């Protein structure tokens, strides 16, 4: 039986978590919801499924050493640095090509580095089933989180009739819907949040991808076969098409399956999403660091250095770091990335 090869995607910039998340230390390297970094927790979550010796990390080339320090038990050669971000399809294709050198039919379990999962044993139970299904059926398996609200910030998976109680064919994918559509999806019982966690055999994925993006597969195989991986990445990776796994393969394939995942999950996509995961006081305020909220409700106040106080606020994010302060309504949390974009346009590299 082909073993599981966990693949941690750790190349994101985390711009919605500015000013804590910076280019040199983005979101996945921060202890946002505990004492350990999100990357560290992800590695610890996956290790019982395969052992550290079979885990791979694909991250930004500038963060390879940082990633190795966060998960020193992973073989150093299995922490791979992308010279430039090219979205998830090239990232996964590269990982599949690297695994294929020794285990062409090995099952990849692909997981982002920055997700929150509360019941980790239930996650592993679901992951083992998904990997078995991918191995036995030769399909592309997605983890569809059972929705608990009409969330408009997630993509959705519509499932067809069950093959068995824990596995269904995918009928279609839908990008982030409007509120009315999300409410209809929640009522249907056929829709799941698209978690961005996947399981499939390396050879199956590369074959599916090759039918639509043969140049990407050829380049990734060339990189994986090179004696100097870092040099090969520098020579070939930048030329790859920037495209997501969903757009490159999943939305076009008739061989996609969904495993309903009923473990508590969040992609922790913004400060607002994080505040929903952390313990709050009697007024719904989340206070972190040396901070105080008076006559305030439903606020996140986070201070990493000096004392920070707020008075009479409701539904506001306050994130104070030594060189930058963010104040933002919680319902505008997704717009924090615009601050980063504007700073870049103005040449404020000192704050990025």
C-alpha cells in the first residue's frame, strides 16, 4: 500500500494579517491562536499520519531556513523554496514530481500551513479515509467542510449522490457566493465549504494536470530530476503559469470526489476570523497582550509592545505593533490587504 506523503503549502504572504504579518515573517510563521506557529501546529497535526520523514514543505525561497527552524524534524531537503509565488497548481505539481521520483503512486495529502482545526484526531480520521479513497479509486479527493453558516467568504462544493456515507462525487464548484446563494447552499444539504485540503496519488494528479497544462508538468519533472534543485527552480519555476489547483484541474475533471469533513475548521483568513476563534470576555472582546477595553463590545485589541486602551468601541479591530498600528471595523477586515498594496505603491518597504 502506497504511503501518505503530507505536503504543507506555506508560501502565502498573509497580507490580511498586517501589521503582524510581514514579508520576512508572514502569517504561517506567527503564533496567532496559540503558543506555536501555525506552521508548527500543521506539521504536528500531520506527523502521526506519515512520520516527519515523509512530510514536505513548499514555501517561499526566502523562508526556507525559517520553515526548517519551525519544523526541524523534517528532513532539510524536503523544505523546498519557490523563487516566486505561482499559486497552488505549480506548488502541488512540484511536490507531486518530487514525490514521484521514489514513489510514483504515493498519496499526497495537501494541506495549507495556516488553517485552524480544533479536533485534530477527527481530522486525522477523515484524512486517512480520504487517502484510502484516493489510493483505491484513483481519484482527486477534496475535503468539504460541513457548513455551519451561510458564509460568503468561502468557495463551495456541490456534492452528487453518495457513493457511500462518507464519499460523494463532486457535481460542481462555486466561487464565493452572495448571501442569498450561500443561504440556499446551507439549506440544500448538498453543499460544503471548499477547505483547500486535498488527497490524491501523485501519478493521477500529474496525469490530470498534464492533459491541460503539459508544459507545467514537464517543467516540474525537469526541476525534480535536477541534481541542483535550487538552481533548477531558479531557472524554470518563474516561467510556470500562475493558477490555482481548482482552476487548473478540479473544475475540469470528472474524477473529483468530496469527503464530508465535520471537524471544526477555519482558514483564518482575517483578523475578524481569528477573533472568532479566541476566548472573549463577557462583552465579546478579545484582548491580547497589555491591553484594555472599556465600555466596548465585540472588539479585538492586540498589543505586542506598549499598553493599548480603547473606550466606547464596538466591532473594531485594534492591532498594535512596535512600528505600526491598525484600526479597522471588523466588517472591513478583508480590506487590510489594501493597506499592504498601498504601502507597496508608496515605496514603504520598511512596513512590508
